[in-house]
C-alpha cells in the first residue's frame, strides 16, 4: 500500500490555487513530462509519429483553442477547420517570404495572424448567439476554404493549387520538409503543446477565465459585475483563434508537409475538433487532451483490429469506424455531458475519501 | 484595490445624497412602466422600494444600473449628472445589484461566483495572466482574502467549493448577495432578496442587510414585499403603483398614508 493524500487540506490561498491540487497529481504530471521529453523521443518511429503522436499533439492545440471559445466562453463555433486553414496559409506565406525566420516564430506568427482574423469574425458574436452564431461561423468556414482555393496569391500561384512546406531547421535539425525526422518533429510539437497548455491553464484560472465563464453562464449578470461583453468575447475569439492558428500551422508544416485546403481543412475537421471537446469535457484543459487522444486513438485501434486483426477490407472497416465513433459520441452526450474529464474528476473525488466516505 | 466608485463617493458625507432619479419616465412601446418618478438615496441608508407586482420597481433598478434607458428624466450619482452608460461601466462606478430571479453563474463554485464579483477591483492584463506568476497571482491572492472575509461574513464557509447549481434556493440568494458585496459597492440594489424564503431565512437575510449597512456604510436600495421586513429594516420607503410614485417617507409616514393604504396595503397580494 502506498501513501496517498486523504482529503482536501490547504494552509494558504496560494496552495489552494495550484493547478494540481493533489500531490499524486503533481507527481504524475512531472513523471509524464519526463517520459514525454526524455523517453519518447528515443523510441518514437515514423508510424507512431504520423499515426498517433503528431496528430494527437497538434489537434489537442486546436481542441484547447476551441475549448476556450466554446467551453469557457460559451460561444459555439463550427469554423475551426477554416481557422486552421488561416494558420496553415499564414505559415506558408511567412515561410516563403521570410526564409530566414525561425520556424518557431513562424508558427507563433501564424497564430497571431489567425487571432486577428478570428477577432474580425468574432465581432458579430455581440449581436448573435447560440444557434445563429454557429451558423455564422459555419459561413466563415466555407468562406475561408473558398478563399484559399480561389485566390492564387495564397498558394504562390503553384500549378497544383497545393501548398507545401519547404525545409526549415532549428539547431541544425530539420523540423519541416522531407528530411525532418520523427523525434525532432515530435519534440518541436510537444514543446509548443506544453507551453500553450500552461498558458491556457493560466488564462482560465483567474480573472480572465472567470470573465469568460461569467459571459457563458449568465451574460446580464456578468455585465452588472463590470464585465464588458464585447471585449470579453473578442478576447476569447482572439485567444482561441491563436491556438487554432498555431495548430493549423503545425498541421500543415510539421505533420502533413503539403496541403490541399478543401481536403484537409473542411467542415469534417471542424466537427472532429468539436467532438473532441464534447467527449473530453467542455471548459476543461485536461478534457481537451483526453478528447483529442480519444478521437485520434480510437480510429487507429479500430483500424488495427478490423483490418490487421480480422482481415476485413479497408473500406468496410472505415464505414464501421464511422458508426462506432458516432455511436460513442452520442453515448457520451447522453451519459456524461461533461465529458471524460468529469468522469475522471468524479472517480478521483471518490478515491480521495475512500475507504471512508461520509 | 479600489475601483472608480470608491473615489467618486469619497467626498460624500453620511446623510448626503448618493443617487437621485429625477422625473424618470420609461415606456415599452405603449406600456408605461414608470411615469415621472423622482426620489433620492442618501449615504448609508436602507431605502425600500415597495408596490404591487408590475408597479415598476424592477424597472427602476434597471434604469439605475443602466439596463433600461428612460425616455425622460435624469440620474444624478455622487453629485454629478450621469450620462448614458452601459451596465458594465456603471458597475465600475460602484453600483452592484442582485436580481429578482437568481442570476448566478451556474457552472462555477460559490467561491468563483464571489471572486467574479471582484472584477472591478482587478486590473492585471492578459499577458500578465498568461504567465501567472507575479502580478496576476498576487492580485488573485489579495482579492481572495477579501472574498474569504465575505464568505465568513455570510457564514457560507462550508459551501465554498460547491457548484452553485447544487445549492438550495435560500443559499443561492445568499451567494448572490455575496457576489454583489464582493464589489464593495457604494450603492447596492437588492431586488426581492427574500422572495420565496421561509421566516428563518428572511431573518438571516435581514440581519445581513443591516450588518452590511452598519459595517460597510453601504447605501442600499431594497425591493421587498414583506411589509414586516420593510418596516423593520428600512430608513425610508418609496411606494410605486402603476409606475407612479404614490408615497415617500419614513416607514411610519408611509404606513399612515391614505393613498398607499388604498393602492397597496389594501390590495391583496402574494
Ligand atoms: N423589458 C420589458 N419589456 C416590456 N415590458 C416591460 C419590460 N420590463 C418591464 N416591463 C413592464 O413594465 C411594468 C413594470 O414591471 P416591473 O418593473 O418588472 O414591475 P415590478 O418589479 O414592480 O413587479 C410591467 O407592466 C412590465 O410588464
Ligand atoms: Mg420586480
């Protein structure tokens, strides 16, 4: 039997404000970081990088971004794919026009450009809410994809209409381009993920996060407390779009390498990210990761079982996969609307007091 | 940790006017909610606003905190005529309120609801929050101290971390009062804080209101139907009926005013 913390006892407010309130959680988190940075890079191969880890890490950033907007601030968006496209194309344009700029800054700048675009598309949110806002963001989704298809300037007039990432290095290692190795791409992505997750946690734990949640829960009460609805929503749109833009930039430059906008950043991607935060947990940082992990892993697992294990044809397996994932999503919406993160929290609450609940 | 309201009210002595409404008329389409209403609130008093349902009491509070813009009339606050302002700007001037129907942030705990009430006292920006350590954390802790005082004051220590949606009605009303108090308001508007409460809960709430008045010197506008409570805890009373003011004075004066007796006290209500 190992020792564990029993009950919730804090002696200072600073302690009470910690991200991982329980000692076990804190150690688990540090252990995870050590494994992620010091173990995984040595065992990762191309299959694991491209099938699981890179999509998981990169889509988790998008899920974090959407969760800030939808889960924390209550503004529904179906435009995630379109905004990821903004990040991807911003990344491409910056990469090709400023070849000497470090790829790290290119990715952050792409996020900043997307934040600006998100800010503009967020302006109607002051007037329209709920379902109508969802429709407006859907319009943004289609408009953005159309725009990147139609205006050749965005793809530097290439004949194929595709964009592809040239090689960029950091400390002598290729991060993008055909020579980029799996461990390097992985390390680049996970560094950005850890940084952005930490910032998301910080933004949501204090005054800013509360102002978002106040708008989400009861906007008139938020106003009489001094929260400016326009500023608050626009900030959520900007921050959310920054994350989504960074995700799009990485998805294009580090993960795929070459992109055809309609195929990659279509409405399907918007829904995928939305399902991630619904399954993982709205208004939860951890939930964004759980949801991304779940929706990246489940199809891979199913495919392995059905195609490699049972020897079924790939197209049938793909259809069954749709049905199963769809069923899981519906199941979750019915059984635990607060997502996997909530199940985890409840389980922990029980365990904390076990074996003496009162 | 001050907001703009603190400095606005600093040169107003107890007993001097904090807010007055003058000749306010408000209508919705054809419905006249308020007709030519004038009254004042002086620093440190509990000013009850009474009247039958639909008299325009809530509408009056909505004018004061900027949700409704009257077609006619003016609002004077801390000696100055107030220009048209948004509700969130008025909050920064030190006016806080509770709602007739509970308007808590359902997804948050008691603690977070009350912390949100400190909004006008917190100044750190997004960048400082992104890095947390330093000013943002410091500000959070300082304000947390203030919020813990309010939690102690309202005797709600045990529900600190409980999501407010799980609380019984009476406690939700108390948390909403806590959220308004967290702003350390100059002027506190309470819209039927005791509606739907049993006698014990009403007594508790009355005690809290009197304690707020006494300890913090807050000026309070109180809408309440229970005449016993009104007579007990208010210094002066305004009586509205069909959007018109029909009485104004001390509880005793109002109680003996024939127009009030006819229009309000005589009329049965819930
Ligand atoms: N937003 C609104 N739109 C239309 N009519 C309103 C609105 N707010 C209040 N009223 C009307 O104004 C009158 C006064 O309402 P209210 O101020 O809520 O009364 P009280 O709080 O005294 O019960 C009522 O006739 C009500 O229907
Ligand atoms: Mg009312």
